[in-house]
């Protein structure tokens, strides 16, 4: 009889613990929108990006994704200008990180960030947004510092 009580108590404790852990590991959902990068030479590169707008979405980002289609990405909106630091913990894909000012200008690019790395990647100054694209996209599309990122979220669509 005592053994049954012990098993029942252990099962109840486990269910109680799982009730608190489950919300913390819930997967975030993301809205999408079109985004353009306008090069200094006038070329326009079009993407569809997921929007990371709140703390939960920004913390999850592209973690644990096994792939991302070409022409896709994620735009992180930090809501105010500030120094931003990122890392690649639990991120399976190499990513290019484009650090963007409030007016949409690219101020820094970190190319081919290493999957699973816990190395801190700095914006190197105050920015409002970070755009993550597949690793190598900056080079493939000739995206450079000074190019303009345009989207509804940034508020500079023409």
C-alpha cells in the first residue's frame, strides 16, 4: 500500500512539474511580411521574413530549425535603439546577421555565424533591428553596409 502511495505521489509531482515546464518550452509563432534590401547600385533583393517582435520570439529566433528556404529570413525588432548582442546557441544553420538602424540602413554585417556557437556577436553600436538570412546571402546578393532594408515593420516602404 505504501508503495502505491509513493508511486501516486511521484506521478502527481511529475505532472505538476510538467505543467510549469511546458509553457516555458512552447514554440512561438511568427507573422511574416515582405522585406526588400536596396543596394547602393539600385538593385532590389526581395525576401519574406518572420517577425520577432516580443521577448519570447526574440529569444527563440531561428533556434532548432534544420533548414530555411532561400529568400526567407527573420527580422528582430528591439523597439528602441540599443547595442544588440546575439549568439548561435541551439541554432543549427549558419546565418548572416545584418544589424540595422531605425531608418533601415545596414550598419554592420556578421557573415556565416557558426551554428551552436556561444560566442557573442555584437551590433558594434546602437541598432533597432537585426535581420537573419541564410549564411552566405550577403555575399551572394552583394549586400553591404550602407544598403537600405525596407519593410512595413521598419516603416520605410516606398
